[in-house]
């Protein structure tokens, strides 16, 4: 299975949070490939810069060590444009678009993501 972790799940993963269920953690560990989008890294940096998220120094870089990078490409942006207006968060919409284009399963705790036609694993 090929997975794309949303931002919150990636933070829970690296911080060892018990908010990430054991079955979800196991699915990530056993995945053929697990991706972290540059979109999630961007969201983390923005939240840190605005004082809305406190993480240890080097946290974002550590995420890159645990997961494969998923860059943002033009076909992802064009797919996001076609999504119905279910979710207002542009970061989550872009993750959905990336998952659809790349054939990935999104690992998320966000119930709205499940409303898109994209496979998910509920965190």
C-alpha cells in the first residue's frame, strides 16, 4: 500500500502521540511507501512562524527522514481546482488532489477528507 500522511498524522507519528491508533501506526510501518507532501511541510512551517504550533527544532526535517518527499506539481494543482468545495482548507484540498493523481491512500483524522473520492485510513 502507498500512503500519504496528512499534516496532523505526520506530527502525531513523529511525536509518538497516542492519538495515532495502533492499527494506523502499524499500517504506516508496513506500507510499501509512505509519503509526506511538501504541502504538509509548508503548513508546519507557516504554523510555527505564526506561533500556532510549537515543535522541537528540526522537527520538519526529521519528518523528511521518515517519509518520502512528495513534491507539488502542476497536475496536482489542476486536480485540486476540480475538487468539489467540501473542504475549505487549501492544504487538505491539495493533499486530496495529490493522493488522487498519485493513487495514494490518505492517512487522516479529518472526516471531511473521507467525503472526497480518495481512499483513506482513519487515524
